[in-house]
C-alpha cells in the first residue's frame, strides 16, 4: 500500500550514519542524496530522511523494516547498538502479533521506534 515514507530528523548526518549502518543488515542502502534529503531502499528509494524543517517538538514514529530472515533481524539489532541506538525490545518472537513474527525494536538518533521484522518461522 505505501509507496514511500519520509521522516524529519534533528541531525541529518547522525541519522544518515545510523540508517546507513542498520539498513545494510537487511539489504537496504542509501540510493540517493537529494537536496539534503537521503533516500534508502533496495531498487529505488522508498524510505527518506530529511532535516526537521516543520513543526515543533517531537512526536515518536514507529517504522518497521522487513528483514529477509531472523539472522538479519539479529544483525539489525547489533548494528543499531554499535551505531549508538538504544534497544527497546530484544529480538524475539512475538506470537501475540502472529505465529512466526520475529522482531527487534530500537531507538534511532531522534528517538523513533525502529523495528526490523521477519514474518516467517525459523
């Protein structure tokens, strides 16, 4: 349903470094730098970061990235910690969502709740 998603961040360089690191673990990469906006994806940019230009204060967003397997979810969490991210929920199975749902939740440099999730059983 979604074509792309864009979020604003307080420090574009810090957030860019964080997402460069964590998205690489699930097959994503920075594809485009466009007028101080970074575009990430696999084939085309579908996740965008830009400087905070509008609004005041902070409202937490939840962003879930699909991982190809459980090992990639674990690698995402490890990369997030290495990049200075805070673990909100360790990588584990979340049967309350559905059988086989395996996810890890971390905070990005702006405080957003960022998840890597795999929907297939081991």
